[in-house]
């Protein structure tokens, strides 16, 4: 077992470095599913843009064309900087031709916000500077405050601390307040400004509440939802990693479904995954999606941000694969050693098996011989058991018949003695005539024979109570011998009872039963003809009756 420990340890390390936990795996599977379907979302996005372009081509009214250009600019706002600029320029030209100040200002403010978003604060400041000393109509104030707020927010974030830091902070607070006052209360933008203000004060709980309200207000998987989910995720950044990742994934999925190319969620998710040592997935996301999308959008800021982080992923990715290559080398070496050990083990086991087979064959031969001897002993034992049973039976018969014989003999002696005394007394008295008369009046000898039969039958049945039933089972159906009247046994049964007792000579049986030898022979022959089995084995079967 100890030879396999290095292999198991290396395998565990590789599996641990490649596997995600179940909860994270489920979230990233949803993201991977959305990324695999991104072409479908982009086709849908382009279909909507194509419809708007077709309407723009057919439209001749300048005001309507302006509106369509602004819609197209908004449509491409997060997908393509160049397309957005092109449609904003077209919209401004239409507004100039219409001499509509509000439309010109709206197009300029949208352009300024686009420049701010894409990392061109100088260009944005140039546009906004044209409106800072003017008194603007109420209809465009909200857009103006929004643009100014975004400008000062981005410059505060992007610029290094210097002597103008306080001025930027004051301007940011000023325009955030003005923008907040111009917004509809409890609208998406209102909650976003409140969230930003709470963050600036370090109040994460209040910021989370406003971010959650933004999520609730937004249409699911819209651009607003993606941004709201992004800000909501950041309220958990230092408190709950699972929720932080969950809401970043939701934001990234919403960006994918909106065909957004300038996004922050997936980029930050890459950094988070990278921090969890999931280098392969981080490299896949940044190389296949984040960087290509940033280049497609053609922003200056986003590719720069990704480029700062990208080398870290590439270096870690290469280092990981170098470690994996080294681990594979070690693993191959370990597997080779294990293979040699396994080969040696197999050779050893093969030789051992041959020895075991030889020993097993010897044991098997021994088992066969022992089994043969056991069967012989079993047969001998069965014969001994049968012989013992017969001996016990013979002893029992002897005891019964000795008792019977002694009883009869004792009775005969007593009777003979009494009769002798009676005869002597009568002869001494000279009364021989009365003695002759008395002898002549004695009962016939047949009565004694019948008494003998009854005594024999009773004694035999006591020894073998089931003899008659078992004897009849040896005969064919309908040939059963059944005693009649008061008889216990019939002449045939008495003959075979004596055979059961071991007396097989017909002359001897005839002498005992006071029959002729010919009568005994006929009874035996007649009964054996009715035997169910072989006639030759009939008397042996009778002797086997228990």
C-alpha cells in the first residue's frame, strides 16, 4: 500500500487544483452557458439595430431622424464606441440644421458622457466647458448635471491626488447634489446617486439598500440590471464572497444578453477567480472574452485596465502549466516505478500461485482419499448401527421369549407335580378305574395349542406392534392378510413372525406351530406369490421389519 501513496497524493493535488466547489461551479456553469449563447444575443442586438437603420434610411423628417440617431447611439452605447460617436455626430448635425438648442445640448452631453466613460476626460471637459457659463433650459439640466457629475467622478477616481483633489471632491459633491435634486425621487438614477453618496461616507448598509432598490426597479437582464447588480455585488465584496461572486455573475450574464462590450463585471470576476487560483478559467475568460470585447468597443480605458492585469494571469498561467508539466513528469516517473513494482509483484504472485496450485492439488488428492475413507467408515458405521439394532432386537426377543418359556415351563412343572401327586395318591388308593375316567375327561390337546397360539401372538405383537401393517405393505394391493375375530395373527402371519425371529426352517416352524411341514411350505409359497417386490427378497424384507 505504501508504494501507491505518492501516486495518490499527486493525483489528489491535481484534482484539487482543477476542481471548483459545488456552489461556485453552479454559478460559473450559468455564466458559461450564457457565454456559449452570446452569438445569439449579438444577432438579436444587430437585428434591432438593423431595424432602426432601415427606419432611419426611409425617414426624411429631420426631427424624426434626430430621434432615431439618438436611439441608435443609445443602442450602441455599451457595444461600440465608434458607432455611438457616429450616430451622436449625425444627431448633432441634424439638431444644428434644425437650430434646436435643446437637441444640440442633449447630443453634446451624451457625447461628453461617452468620452468620460471611454477615458477621454479632456474632450469631455471641452464639451462641458461650453455650457458652464450659460443658463440652461430646464429640459436639459438633468443631462447636464449627469454629465458634470460623471466627469468629476471619473477625474476624482482616475487622477492622482494633488492640489486640485479638494476642488474635484467639492465639484463632485456639488453636481451629485444638483443631479439628485433634478432626478425623480426613488427612480433608478436617484437610488444610484444615493448609493454613491453612502459609499463616499463609508455607509455600506445604506449603499446596499439603494443598490438592491436599483436591482428591483431594473428590468431583468437589461443594461440597468447589469449595472445595478454590479454595484450590489460590491457591497458584499469584503463581507460575503459567495454573494459577491453571485451578483457579479448575474451582472456579467446581463451584459452578455445585452451584447455589452464595455463591461466591468466579467473583468472583476476574472480577478476574483484568479485570486482563488482558478488560473485556467481566468485566462480563458480574459483571453477569449474580456480583451476581445474591450478591443471591439475601442475604448481607451478598458483595454488599459485589462492590460495591467493580463500579464499577471499570463505569468500565473504559464507558471501553473510549468508546475503541471513538472507534476506530470513526476507522475510519469511514479507510474513507471509503480509499473515496475507491479510487474515484480505479478512475477512473484505467479510463482507463488504455481506453488499454491501444487499444494492445492496435493490437498485435493488428500481430500479425495479422506472422503473415500469417510464414505467407507460411514458405510461400516451404518452396518454397525444396523447390526446393533438387530442385536438389541434379538436381545429384546430373547428376553420376551425366555420370560414366556420360563413361565410356561414353570406352569407345566407345577401342573405336572400336582397331577403326579394326584395320580400316585389315586394309585395307592387302588382306584385306577376312576383315574382312567378322569384322564378320558381331560380337554383335548387342541385347546392347549390354541392357548399357545394366543400366548405367542400376544408376545410377538408386544414386540412388534406394527408388524401386521408393515407386513401388508410388502404385498400387492388387495392381497393384505387381516386377522379375523379374536385372532391376533393368522397362520400365515405366525409363520412369517417366526421367520422374522430368525426361524426359517419349515420343519422347525411346523414343529413349533403343530402344522405339517408341507402346510408350512404351501403357506410360504402362496404368500410370496403376492409379494409387491421380488419373491426371492420377500423373506429378507420381512426380517427387516422394525
